[in-house]
């Protein structure tokens, strides 16, 4: 295995130092480290070193929709985005609702070798919302599932939600809820507000999200379990989670990069690239989620990377699929909205994109401090770089990025998974995945 000496990098954006990666771990940190004979030196001047990023919410589409993404293509995109671990959402075909399917996804992730893939288990059989899936069997499987979600659908029945919250306590699991009251959102096409009224599109009111968030924090408190709110998107949801935390309720929440930067005004062009669930909200909501992320009410940024083939997006708004890709732009959007605006430091970025998601997902070996003896999962970022996003040039099989043609700050220069480079000079290390097997 190659030994890497990262010269003059800035861990978490702080004072420059050298970092030696050998035998899969951080072997030494210090100034002017002596290079072992066979070490590959990387000039890290100007580069910020972060713990490898961890995504709690990725749709890899395999099994079932390999035309949109495969585990290999999606995890390659993840590595290019600076990630070393992703949680693969359960809404595949077949659904990830049995030990057999989650183990298949876990094995395919290992074989691809770009990042560690942690399958999310479905809460209910076939995401049907009625019968609990084999939560215990998935937890005890080789895939060691700890995060359960019907994402794409809401666990709307309060009795089913209560039972799920109770069940996962036995193995320290968490229910990640896609908070969408189904009756209030029937036929919804975008955020309900001034823009939807002007366009004549059926609206998705903020209360449809907030009502479920409020119900679920109370259920979590009642049964003493752990709740995670997926892709929180409204100012009201931020207030509810803030209140719940002040009460000591064990709730965590995520926001997506797109909800940190885009608004419902974009629907005016009827370009389905901006059609997403939950929908893009108002500028006031964008301000509220930024504030919530900065003050710790929102724990993490998760991509909700949702690749779709062209035929599902190149159509009229009403017929188009919901969702956007995000693995290869997430860090740049967080830099633009939170770091370059002075709201967060790089240490905060490491928290919301690495240590906190690893903790919520109960993932070992990721989200660890940059310290000697820790697994060498890290990423090097050039924050001074600027780039224009070109979806066709990205690794994802799908091109439904809302940021195509847009200039964003920051560039992932290198990513290391247990000391092995998956990305170097901003390019994937093809073929290098073999030694992960
Ligand atoms: Zn969702």
C-alpha cells in the first residue's frame, strides 16, 4: 500500500502541518516530517484537510434503477465529492427491507471500493407504511444497519411510527423520517406560496412537513427513542426542532445543500431540474435553515443525492420526477453559503459533514478526528479554487444537477479511504479500488 506524505496542509483550516498516511492510518502529524523512502509526497499548500465526508442520505438506485445510477457510479461520484462513506437509501427495487437485500448492497459497495456503503433499511415492508420490515434481522446482518427510513415516503401512520421508534431502541438504531403529511400534499408540485399561486401549480404547504416533525418529536419523547428528521426545509421545522432539543428530546436533523441556497422562485422557468421533494422554499426559509445549521439546531448537511435518467426529467414540470444530484457539489455549496459568508469555520464543516453524520449513523472508523492512529479517511480541499459545474462531466450516471453552468467555490483535490487514494489531483484513481476487496 502506498504511503502518502501530505506536506503543509491545513487541518480544519488551521495552522499548516504535515500528515503521514501509512498502513491505512494517520501515522504521524507534525512539521517537516521526514519522508519514508517510498512515500508519495503531495504539496498541500493552500489545501484544507478534513476528515472524510459522510453522507447520511444518498440514493444509489441499485438494485433496480441502474439506468439512473449504480453503486459503482454513485460511490465514485461520492469519492470525487470528498466522501469516504455514504448511507444508501432504502427505496430501491427490490426495497432494502430484508437482510438479504441490505447485504447485497453492502457487498456491492465493498466491491466498488470507492467509499464505505452503509445500507439504510426500510421501516416498513415495501415502503408500504403498514407492516414493519425485518428491522432486527437487518441490524444483525453483515450490513449492520442502524438507520431505518422509508424515505421518498413518510411513515405517516402514528402507530407504525411509534412501534418503529420502540423497536430500534434494542440496537441503538434511528428512524430517519421523510416528513410529509400525505393528505396535505396530494398532487403537490412545488412549495405552496406566492409563486405556486402565480404559476397555478398545486402547492406543498410548509405545515405538511411541520405537522409530521412536531408529531414525531413528541412520539420520540414519549417512547424515549432516537429520531432523525430528513431534509428539513422550512423555518417552522427549524423552530420545532429547536424547541424539541431544548426539551431534551433525542432528535437530530439534516438540511440538503440545495435547501441552503435555492428558492421556489426558480420554478418560474418551469425547468424540472428544480423540482424536488421537499420542494425549494422561500428566501425566509433559506435564511432559517442557514441559521439553524450555524447554531447547531440542524446537526448535519446530507445530500439527498437523487439521480434520475434524462427521460424522467426532460419533460413537462408536472410529469417530471422529484430530485437532484448532489454528491459532487455538496461541499462547494456548504463553502459558499456557510464558510465564505463567515457563518461557519472548516471545523464546523467537519462536524456537519463528517463527525455528526457518522455519529447519527453509528458508523465506526469515519468522522474521527485528524489524529495519529485514526483510520486515514480524509479529504483535501482547495477552497481558493473556483469551478463551473458541468453535470455531463461528473461521475454520476445522471445529469440532473441544479447547479449546471453555475460557478461554485472549492475543489476536492484528494480523497483517501483507509489510506488508499480514491481521488488524486481531482481525478478518480480508477483501478485503485481493487485492493479494497
Ligand atoms: Zn426524502
